[in-house]
C-alpha cells in the first residue's frame, strides 16, 4: 500500500498531539486499578456503611478472583468500546469535511493506505491502553489477593479483549467512511454494539458474536476450561479484514 508508513506515522503523531493517546490510556489505567479495588473492598465498605446507618444489609459476595476478573473485564470492555467508537467516529468523516482527505490523495498515497493507517493507529492506541489497564489490574490483584491469575491465560484474555475493541473500531471506521458525519459513524457503532449484544444471548449464533468471546477469554484468565471457541475466534479475526475491505470499496468510489 503506497504511503502507508508515512501516513501511519502521521496518525500516531496526531494521536499523541491531540492527547487522545494519553486520554485513552488514562481511562484504562483508572478502570484497570478500580476493578481489583472494587471487588476487594466493596463488601467491607458496604458493611461499614450499614453499621453506621441503622444496620441495613446489602448482600455483597466476598472478594474472589472470579469477582475481581469480572470487574476488570466489565470495566475495560465497556469503556474500551466507548473509546473505540470515539476514536473511530471522525477518523475519515472529519478529514472529508475539512477537505484534507482529498489533499492527501493528491500525494503518492493510496486510499487503502489512508484507511489502513487510521485503523492501525487506533488499534495500536487501544492495544497500549489494554496493556496498561490489564497489566495494572494484574499487579493490583497480586497485591490484594493471596493468589493471582495464571499469566498465560490472562494475557490471552487481554489479547481477545483488544481484538474485540478493534472490531468495533473497524465498524465505526466503516461508518465514518460511508458518511460525512462523525455522529452518524458513532451511531452505527452503537447500533452494532446493541445488535451484537443481543446476538450474544442467542444460543445458536451467540458464541460467534465478538462480545461472547469475553466469556471463554475470562475462563482462560481464571485457568479454567474455555471450551471449543476456536471457530468463533477465527471468525472474529476474519471480521476485521472483511470490514476493512468493505470500507475500502466504499471509499474508493467517493469523490473527495
């Protein structure tokens, strides 16, 4: 792809210059730390508040690695999807609106490289954030609990979570390409999140939803049997290049 390296460096510099890289990393760091802290001290906090407020009781399960991991996965995946939508929604739409996309295309750079650089830069941004968030979650778990997650399974969980976020980035990039509105692109991403969330609850096709991959990923992090999810995993790996192909076909026909 002509010009990919130059465009990727441009996108990475822009991620850093605009503060998006730091902002996303900060979100993941915050919620990566909050996961273990919430599970470890929530019961003690609720019990203390109850004793000071007339003895009301709220059933809170005792801290455990299962609860800790549930908090980490829930926090990072939910806020990670939001970050993926925000990063991807204006990536192409704003370039078209400002006319910079047309200027870039007059240089020795292909449209495929233009799109690939944006997808790669956002994916690297999210990858760094996942490493920081999951890494600090692991560190705090080792400090607060008598045992920790098996490292290989935990790394596999983090990688699957990252790829799930890349899928939503690719969906939003498609929306940003086929429209001139960042809001419309974000709307497409939200609709995809809703639809995929519903599909994940359907027995036959549910395991093929990217959101459903978080369940076997969590089992891996706990050192438990994740079952046979190779098919859904490979399918979701293939979803990103398929979405990129559709995005490229739509973009190459547009007048900039």
